[in-house]
C-alpha cells in the first residue's frame, strides 16, 4: 500500500543523493581530463554495479548536453547583440 511506497521512496532517496554526488565528482574528473575508463574504475571502486554506473554516466551526459545548450544559447544571444 501507500506505506510501502513511502518506505521504498525513503530507501531510494539516499541512493539518489549518492548518485548526484557521484555525478558531480565525475563531471569534475572529466573537466580535469580523466578518461571514461578512469571514471568507470572510480565508480566501481565506490561499489557501483554496471547499471548504477550507466545511470551516473547517463546523468553526466545529460548535464553536459544541457550546459552546452545553455552556452550555445548565450553565445547566439551575444552574437545578436553585437
């Protein structure tokens, strides 16, 4: 029932926070020039399985796409101003 669903959500919550922290860590590593192998190696050391690693890498990819889109948008707005 509802209580079970809430209990499951509470179990997932800390996991999502951990994944968010790992995503930030991976983004920093990539910005510092780490290879995908190094990133995956680190995530395995953190005890993640392939599925979790896939999730983290997916989130990182989505984040970097979003950042690029924002940068492109700012760039085109600046171009229109000049």
